[in-house]
C-alpha cells in the first residue's frame, strides 16, 4: 500500500516544542498547563532531572470528535456541563497514532543522533501489554497522555444558535463574538481567528445601527470641554 502522507499538500497536525532547562518550570508545565497527575509529573521529574528536556505537544488539526454542552440543572445560576468527548470518534485516535509515528522520525536525524536524544516514556506500566512502537502501543500512549490546550469552539455554532450576523436567535440585542460561533474549528490556534470574528461583529453592529446621526451625536466644542467638571481632581 502506498504511503498517502507523500500526497498530502497541507499539514494535518501541529508540533509545538518547548525546551525546558529548569525542573521547576517543567513540573509547573506538566501539572498546571497540561493538567497531568502528580504521579505522572513525578515520573517525568525522575527521568528528566539533570537533563535538558524538549517537550513536544502534538495537536490534531482536523478532529472528528464532538463534545457536548448540557444544562446541569434547572437553576440558571449553575454552570453548564462541558463534556469534551475527546477521541469519541475512533478516527481521531488512528490519526493521532499516524502523527506520533511521523513525528518520531526526528529521532533519526543527524542532529538528534549527535545529541543522543531519547524519548521519555511515562506510560509504564499502563501500556506494557502492547509491543513498544506498535499501533496498539501508540493508541494506549495517546489515551494516557492526552491533554487539552483549551482551544475550544462551536458551542454556539453559526446556523443553529446564531445567525449569519452572529445574533443569537430569538433573543434581542445579543450577539456572540468568539470561537463558540465556529461551526468547525480552524486548523491551528484560534487566537487570530477570534480577533477577526470580533472585528467583523463590530462592523455588523455599526452597519445595523444605521447612518450616523450628526444632530444627536454632535461634537462637543472646546468651550464645553473647558466647562466640564474635573472628575479626576
């Protein structure tokens, strides 16, 4: 069977690398940024202490799994239930295995070999039943090491919740201007896209407000400004 990767014209995963020299920074990153358990972070500390560590985060850019947002109760003050359902579609897990196998080719580069770089496995003994390096092993590894980077979206998707001008359906004078309006997530970090959504909504608001009323919004003269009370004194 031919390797389909050679025919892909666009990236299907993102690799973010962080070089850690201080163990306290590595532990903070492990526990607070990634939200891993204390036992896993302690294991990372034991294996990485005294070494320079390259932490690589692989992100699947085209996910098929979909989460849910549910009401926790009839009390409107209770926060909603956020169910991510990561890997609920098995295709995502299979793709993640492909991403890991593809990324680990970096170990065969001259630069990595000269530095004697080795991968730190933190899944022992949970994945010991699988042959190391097999697809079953990497599936187990992915399930053990899965974490979220917080780039959520789609909870108020355009079409079902908001209209094409991002107005909440059946609610007056309310719009949503963030990643929640995306019907599908962008392939990458959502930050710049969210900024553009905000810019577009500001245009919608200005357009829907109608022509600028010069009489109602006339400029204040310099004399009027001088007579205003000094509220900052």
